[in-house]
C-alpha cells in the first residue's frame, strides 16, 4: 500500500504546487470564466429565450452557470496534463518511470492533481456567482443548493474532472511538444464544450443535436443543470443517465491511460 500512496500523493501535491506558483496561470484560471459568464451572459440575454424565462424564473446568465462550470473543469483538467509533456522534456518523467513503483501510480497521481484543481476552481466560481447575485451585480440566480444537491454537484464535477483529466493525459502521453498539445486540444476543447449544451440548448439545433447526444460532456452539463435548476430541466436526460455516462467516460479514459502507461514507450 505504501508503494502506491507515497508516489500518488507526491505527484498530486506536485501538480497543485506547480499551479499555485504560476501566478499568471492562477489569474487566468479565475478571470477567464468570470469574463465569459458576465460578457456572454449579459450580451446574449436578449437574444435567447430560455426555458422558464417567460415567468422571470431563469435568465440566460443563470442558464450559463453550469456551462461555465463545465468550461472550467474542461480547460483546467485538459491543460493540467501539459505537465506530462513538460516532465518528459525535462527528464523528470523518465526518472519516475525508472523508479521502483507501479506505473499506475503515475496515472493516478497526475489525474488526481488535475481533478482537485479543476474541482476547486469550479466550486469557487459557483460560490462567486452566488455572491455577485447577493450584492446586486448579477441577475436572478436561483440555484437549488440543498445538502443533497450540493453533494451531487460536487460529485458530478469530480467525475467530469476525472474523465477529462484522463482524456488530456492520453493526448499528452502521445505528444512530445507543448505546441503540438495546444494545437490538438484547441481542435478538441471548444467543439466539445460548445456541443455539450453549455452555450445553447440542444433542442432545435437540427443535426447538431446528434453530435450533442454522443458528446460525453453533454451529460455532465445536463446533470449540473438538473441539480442546480430542477424546475427548468424537464427536457434533459435523467440524473441517473447523466451520472452513468459520466462515470463510464471517466472509467474508460483512465483504463486506457493505465494500459497505455504500462506499455513500454517507443523511442
């Protein structure tokens, strides 16, 4: 057991410390989602007629909260995996691979570190959105934050972060340059986020509805929306389906990562 706990803990703490020491990364991680939420929420509030908005129950800015939380988890999880490329180029990864510890601990440590960072930032954003509403800087944000719903939101954000960290780890393990990682991720990230129902509802999207339906992030966003706004989420997949798909996505990604890391990497 000690052969697992110590390397996992060490790699997890290393990811968190590396993030906190980069002030520009910390600032960007918090500033970008707030800017997205405020600008898009206010700018598009008059262009979209959201379910429930006829009675003043749900503004577009409120509808956008689960989408921004998913964006935080997506970008933080994926880009925390850049450390795999950096560690390989700096020689640190080779040292870890040569250490007398199971290679699975590398996957778990890296993914767990990124998951904790993504979860912390998403929770802070939700709390900040509520705080902005309380001081009058945001429109009605009627989040359902009872004990059960709050635990469900945290659990779903954690599962989303695990799966997305696993996805980022897969690409980072395959690529040898940070530039290549950014190029591939820019093609994957925005379409994955936009086609998840985070930015606009899937209803009435035509053929895009099929892409939204097969996107695993769709079910994470839908689950968050069901937990935050139960009264305005009748057209979404059930909460059980959302959790099941998100768990399956995380398990598949992590399983592939473990199998890939255990195999010798070609020179």
